C-alpha cells in the first residue's frame, strides 16, 4: 500500500477519504492545511503541516498527493495547488469510488475525483483535477476540461463540452451537443438547451455575465 498526503480538510475531503479507505490502495498519512487548522485531525488523520510543507514530505519519501479542497470559490486555489504539487514531483492519482462506473474507453487526466455511483461513459474525456461528484452521469463523447466540477446528480448528455474551471450545479442537465464555456456556473436544477459563453452564469433559465471572470 502506497502512502498519500491530502491537501485540505473541508467537506470535500470527507468524500475523498471515504473512497480511499474503501479502495484500500493508498495509506493516508495525514493532511496539509492552513495555519489555523494545525493540531486538528479528521478520522484520526492529523494535519501535519501547511501547504508549503509539501516539499518536505516529498523529501521524506511520500510520492502521492491529492487535493481535497472543494471547488466552490476555490477553483483557482485547486489549480495552483495542482501546479505546485507537480513542480515538486508528486504523482496525483485519480480517486474513483468503488461504486462508480467508468468506461474502459473513457480518457481521464490526473488528480480526478469520481464519487459514489457516478457514471462516465465511453468516449468521454475528463481533464486534470476535475470533480465528478456523487450520482453524476457523464454520457458518451463528452469533454470536461481541467479543474471543472460536475456536481451531485448532474447529467451531461452525449457530446457535451464543458470548459475549464466551470461548475455545473446539483441536478442540472446539459442537453446533448451543448458547449459550456470556461469559468461558467450552471445553477442547480437548470436545464441548459443552448451554448453558454465564457464567464457566464445560468440561473433561473437566464444567462448573465459574471463580473471578474467567474468563480475564483
């Protein structure tokens, strides 16, 4: 069993830890988190240091890491942590829950989380550091670009394209062939029937431009 260190002790970490434990491939040695979290623990996994300590643990022989900071409001943080970990030399495995169904003909990047009972069908491409959350369905030939989050119970019908650092809210549906731009936010429960430009929010069936370029 290989050692792995996790970055972030928030709610998303709870889902990731559960999937890691069930799979039994990695041994969690603990977390890195903000200064105010030092001395705390989750499920007896201690906070071992701050993000800047990632190099120290690599030098101690830990070669696997996973970013457990959730997406909401943290898209840029997740991207920065990914780049820092890669610069140090860490491997960022994909954490795929045992109950998820991922086609052998799907292409996955690295550092991806696939939650319980999610489905990724044939021909789909999932970019680096994406979150495919509980019960999500990503149908055939969809493309989800780096650092995006497809939330709980969402459905991407066939041939949908999602841009980088985009968020598709819980129980949203994107109709087949639709393109969603970079840094977009699709509200919970929305059905998207037309393309969405970069840095837009779709809420209550209306599309508005997000000032400042989307979720940060």
